[in-house]
C-alpha cells in the first residue's frame, strides 16, 4: 500500500513499476475515473534508443571526457600516496 507524503507525493510500488515498465524519470498522468483515480503513462514517453543512437551518445561522452582530461593535465600516479592497492588489501592481516 502506498501513502501520500506531506508534499502530496506517491511512490509507485516496485511490483507495478516492473510490470508496466516504469522507470525513474518517466512521466505519468492522473485521470479521474468516477470515484477512483486512474494512473496512465504519459504520451510523451520516449521510445527506446537504437543501438546506433546509444553508441553515438557513448562516443560523444567519451570525446567530452577526453577533452576534460586534456585540460586537467596528466593524472597523478598511485606512487604519490605512498601505498598501493594491494597494500590496502593486506592491511590488518597477519603476515
């Protein structure tokens, strides 16, 4: 059972969200239906992206990340902190 918060918000039960393919960010419409309220998926729902569209978005994000890395300069090496990742895993164990 869902409850209405003080901000008049309602959480959709996980079972129903999975059954109807609702995800965070999806829009829903509320319709009066006599003595009931009907929740309907908004018409503005986007169709899933094709593989080509997803790859294009990934390529653009990768290019932006490379530009940021070039502006920042070379990355710091793990040697500057005085310990390595394997040291962290051995910490606290009997030697």
